[in-house]
C-alpha cells in the first residue's frame, strides 16, 4: 500500500533506475569474465526492467500535464512510500493466529524427538557465510559498512548452526531453531516465496552409526507434515554419492559435475528436454552423455530400486555409487521400521542446489498441488527439505569433522496453503474471556476494579476505555466482534444491591436457559471462573 | 572465541584499523560542521583505538620472531574469526530455557489484557525510520545498497507499529509484539546492553478517554515485573507537558528545550553537578536557569506531588504544566484503583530520550540493584519503559492522528538478572520423558520400533544412535545427564518373553519400591503413559 499512487510511481521509478544500473554493471562484469550464460540471463532481466520503466513513465507524463501542481504540493508534505520492503510483509493478528498454530505443532514434534533449541544472531560476519551457497551467494543481504565488522544477514540456519558447533567445540547436539532468514530472491508472495521468511530447522550433529540419525530426520519431517494436515505428501530421497557415481558412469567430466548437478536440480520445475538443452547447449556436455543421464534420472521407486541399481553394470563398478546404494538400502529399511516408507520416493532426479550436502538428500512435496506444463507434471516447489552435510562444520573447525544431518520446514509455503483454507472471520485472534460492561453512567472505576480483580486471578478480561460508553449495545457488539464468551454487567442498581450480572455471549449458549445470572459482587471472581469452566 | 590467538589478533587488528579510519573520517566531518562536542568525543574514541592497536602490535612483533613460519602456515588454512558480530551473542539451550520462561510469562500477561499480536519485517525502508529517534538515529543499522530500496534494521518496535497502523488505516488496536531490534551502541553484554536484543512491546492505539489506556499500560508493566519475580521495583512516572512547562517557567529558551531535556534524561546515570555542567558549559544555558531546573528535578512523590505542583506559583500559570498536572492527577487515581500506586514514583527528573513521546512517560527500575557513585545513587538502567506518543502515526498517515500509549519490557536485562540467579546444571533444556535402552546386542530396530510407537502416541522419546551401545551404563548416563525420568529396557530375554522393563530414573524415585516394572510388549505405550502420569 502506498500513500498515494503518484508517490508510489516515483519510488518505483527510482527503484527501477537502481535495478537498471545494477544490471548494467553486472553485464559488464559477466562479459569481462566470459560468463555467457550469466550475461544472457542478466540481459533478459535488463530488458524487463526497461519495459517496466517505459510502462511507468508513459501514464506519468500525461498525469503531470493534468494535475502537476497538486502532485507537487502533496510531494512536499510527505515523500515516502508507506510499505514494507520488497519481498517482505506484515502479519496481522489472523495471520499470526495461524502461524502460531503451525509453530506450536512443529515445536511440539521437535521436542518429542528430544531436540533442544538455540538462538543465533540474525547477522553473521560476512566471511562466515562466504563460499557456502554456490551460485546462490549473490542472494545474500549485506549490512552497510558503518565502521567495524562486515556482516551479512543469515541466508539459512544451517551455516550459523555449523559455526555455533565449531565455535563452542560441541561434537554432538540435536537442536531445533525456528527463525527468520533472508534471501534477495525474486519474490512470489502468493506462493510463499519471500525475501524474509521463517525456517524451522531440526538437525542432528555427531558421529553415529550410518543412516540412524538420517532416518530420524525423515521421520520428523513426516510427522510434521502429517501434524500440519497439509494433505497427502511425498518425500523424494536421493544420495549425493549415487548422483556423483551416476555422472561419472555416464561420462560427465569431473569439472562439470557440479554444474550438471545444478541442471538436474531444475527437473522439478523444467521439462527434461529443456534441462538437456541447458546441459548440451549452455554447459557443453556431449549429447550422448546427456541422454545417458536422461535414462537414470527417470528412475524412481522404493526398496526395489536399490536392487535394480546394485545390479546396474555401470553403477556396480563405481565406488561412489556402491557406497550410496548401501546407504539407501539401510535407510529405506529403517524408514520401514519408522512407518515412513509409504511416503518415500527414491528419486534419481532429486539433486538439491546447495553445495554443502554430502550424503542423503530429500525434499517433500504436496501431492495434490501439481501444476502441469505440456502434459508433464511440474511441481510448485518443496514444503520441506534437507540432507546430510558432513563437511560443513569442518570448514570452521579446521581439522575436526562433525557429521550432521537435518531437515528444514518451509513454513511460509505451509502458511500460504493453510491460510487459503481458513475462514478468516472465524479466527479468534485475542484470548479475551470476559468483557466488563457498564450501564447508564458507565461506572468506569468499578469496571476497572473488577478487571483488576479478574487479572489478579489470571482471567483474561477487558473493558471499554470510555468513562461512559455510548450504550449497552456498543459494548455487546465488541463481545460479538472479538468472540468474547462472557460479559459482566454493572449498573447503578447492581452496585446498590452489591451484585453483578454474568451473561453468556456465545451464540449457541445465548438461547439456553441460564443465559444470565446475578451473583454477589464479593463472589464475582469464583463465579466467573466457574462459568468459564462450563464453557470449556 | 577464536580459532586461535594468532588469527584472533590479526582479525582484531584489521577491525581496529577499520575503526581508526571511521573515527578519523567522522572527526573531519564534525570539524567541518563545527560540532565541537561530537568532535571531542570522537577524538577520545580514536585515542582508545590507537591505545588498543599499540597494545596488540607490541607482543605480536615478538611472537613473529619466535614462530613466524608456523603462524604463516596456519594463516593459509583459515583466516577468519570464529565469533558472532560485536554486541551479539548466541543463546545456548540453557539460556533458551530461561528465555522461553520469560517470554511465556510476558505473553500470558499481554494476552490477559486482550492484546493481539502482529509481526513486521526486521528491516524497514530507511525513510520510515528517518527523523524518529533524535540524537540516537546514528545508531541505526543500514543495509548495503545492493540495487533496489534502501533499508535499515528496525531500531524499536514502536515506529514499525505506527507505520503498520497508518499503512493499514487502523484506528484502534491493542497489540503486543515480541521481536529483536538493532542498535549500533557500545555494548555492555554482562549488563544486558547488546546490539541485537529482544523487545517485548504492548501498545494501545485509539481515541479514548484521558489516561484510561495509559493506566492499563502501567498495570501491564507492574503485572509483568511481579510475574517475572525480579524483586522489588519502582516505576518512575512523569509527563512531557509538565517537563516542557517546567523548562518554560525556569526560562529555558524554546530552541533549547529538547537538548536540555536530553541532559535531564541523564540524571539516572550522572550526578546533578555533571548534568548542570553539561547544561551550562556545553549547551550554553544560564546558570541561574539551570539552578531553577535543579530545584524541580529533585521533586518526587505520589498524589501529594500533584497538589504541590498545582499550587506552585510558576507552574500554575503555565498551560502545558497545568494540562500535564491534570493528567497525572487522573492517572494516579486510576493506578490506585488498579492497585499499582505503591510501585509508582512521580519523578520530575524522568525525561526519556526519544523524540516521539508527547504525554505520560515512565520507566521501571529494580530497587535492590543500585550502583552508588560518590555517595549518590546512580541506577543501572531501566528494565521496562514507555509512554504516550500521540503524533507518531500522524507522521505516516498525513492528516489522521492516532493517539498511542505503550510499554516495552527490556527483556535482556531481566534475562541477565534471572540468569545470574539460576543454577545452570539444574535446568532441563530438553523435553525428553523416555529413553529406550538396548542390552547386549543393542537391538537397534526394536528400539526404533518402540520409539516410533511412543512418538505416535505423542510421548517424547529418544534412543542411542548406535547399533550396539557400548554398555548399559553409558545409556543410563544419558538419562542422568539429560534428566530423563523413564527408561525402557529391551534385551534378548525380554524380546523372547514378549515383555519390556520400565525403570524410573529420577533420583528421588530410584529408592522407592516400584523402581522397575516388567510389562507386556503389547501394552507398552499405555504402561508408559501411566508411569509418566505418576511422575507429574
């Protein structure tokens, strides 16, 4: 929302101009480095910026002719845009009620598995984040250099966790962390892709027997998705070593493995034909190598796929692939014990973008929210993801390696999903149980005194902040609007008689016989507590 | 903590060099602007930086001679400092247990008063924060300009709240917000002064009868301080209009009122003689004017002080003072109804630094934590504060004025206080109720199966991530260390007999008769639930 359309346009224009400058400087840099792919993608972005700028300037010029003077006057009074920064949003009380319910479900499951929680600062030293996110590092927010240390907003909760373990020389820990992270990505707010968003992470650090903590991370993921009631879901699982082995067997040159893996990672959003094109045309892979990869990444299944891969003449001779298949066999066995296997799809097309994964990787998708492109299923993105990262802590601790495995819940997507299902009007966003109502002259101090007694007893109570409320009805209206179940009514007659009235305000109760009772003023708190007990 | 002392030194040196450069450039700027006070204070800081640099470089030179080669080698491996940014800290699981208890107490009281909660982004457009914090604006963290909008980390939760109200055209709301805010202040970590810290805010927006919401904000403050059990406390209360009137009556020129008010605000940390010196020597106030102020700011009391001020020949003729005194009389009356008056000190020396306050202002201090300087009491800072700010929303909404009043709990200081009182070893930071223990061969899958059943029933359970744990004892040790009250024990004999053992692990229970029972494997979950019920 903006103060007015005119000011909005000016702010947007200056934004576009900043974007334009940034694009042009990046294009220059890519050209210098000979990075044709990046240069081309940046050129596309520049075109879009120029198009929006033209669009914006068109009508503006006209407007200036018609009402230029008025605009100038408004501009003098306030020249700021009344909005949150791009890619961020406010959560109102109804949003928060939904969000708190989500967090409470997730937290209780994390605790059920014995996790403790820690908190780390929202920004880290810039050098801590450097070199951890591959191509995505460009999305990191930096703080301005105002003298002192160079800092960046955290991009995830995993790298700060690794830093925490190394700094405090902790060699095993099961921790959860629910906090905001920051990415300068192109936002898609309605689908829950934002620049500021919550992550809910559960990680297990320590040297343990193979696949045991991995199985628990996946069990936690499945428990949460069931607990949040997001609908039927599938957890795709793969193994970085199987991927690496597969690329080796297919004949991908070792210096191209990371970039080809990035291309495979796009298979949930792009068709194979387009991914192949990227591999061959942009990344210079031989077409027959791409075709061999194409055969493997089609494969998905469960325990039987382990056997099929173990019997594959190519993979069975590759050390990486063999190790990965052994892990997967053990993992799927444990997941069967954990009753999670029905949700699992061992899927060779899953690659995950982040650099730091070293073993099992996974990603959960909701089954009934696919978008379809040219007859082929193209997912809308994952609601939870994670994997094993055995070398990340070592990047901070030097020689000491602390293996880790974890899962992160993409709670904004879950929020978008659950939020769209709820009737907002029916959400009670306050906790108020009792509204203290004054008749006639209002009796402000008596209402205050009653609230004070109720608060002392822990009862959630409110009253109207007016010496003399306009009418009884305006006070009843508050009860309706705020879904407050009980009203206490005081007036001159009641005060004289040393009593108060307690009335049930909930609609289904209002019709029943004991809608309103009169109780002695001295026994008010006990009477209210009893009525609340009845309503629970 | 740092990777090692040598690297630590180098990182610190580069920090000091950055600080030195920043100091020098600020000194140049202050000189240009003719701001002698700022220049002098910056010079002091530069001296300190140079002293630390010299100190650091001294021993370093010696070290290089002795073991220069080794240092060089280490430096090649990793050249970063393993720490959180200055003024920030990690919270470990014990800290978090204390913090969650504090937040839960505060949240329940906010909800008891009918407040809803909202959330706003951690950064705002820079222009939103501009011009709201007076001299403290220099402490705002800016984000680097990476193309797009200019943003700053929020400095408090009040300005974002005002922006939220204006943007969404909300004219009344009772909301709480618990979130982190950011200030580039000189940290004093052990006293809870940090660059990243939580605020817990409760605010009431809307046009209501005078002093009614103000009284509730103060009642909330008192309930929280009682609820947190911080010890005896005093809430100092004053009124901006009384202060303004007093300055007018004493003869402070109108263009000096804000700066003289800032000087008065330092009275909780400085002696009157020093504050007077600042007024006269630095701010150019006539000495007799300062002396007149000195007489007023000594005054403190309760309801009787209202009458004394009303009878004051100077103040009674001043419109501002008269309006402020009328408000205070009403407020103290309401606070008496709310049973809060015994905690209140109407204190004319309270000024509060922030620009946006327009009416009642207040600040709570703990009575038994004074530090004494030259025989006069000098407080350690407030644990909660707030006031009325009627014009802040209007700065965003243009013509529409939405009066507000609020309170903010300085939870880091409360944390520092409560944390110092607790025995850390006794804090249970996980929620685990049951540990599933394997005898002999370990029986990993059976332990997994049992946990799976317990998790399905919502029981908080863990097991050791080893196929074959080293011994029974290492598993018992985990129960002790993690304060887990129940153990389930499975071994070959138990599996054969179709039973499991349940053992109470809590020390006081361990001596009682029913320390261990054997139950059928099929009835395990029910038996565990019953045992847990007994332990509660």
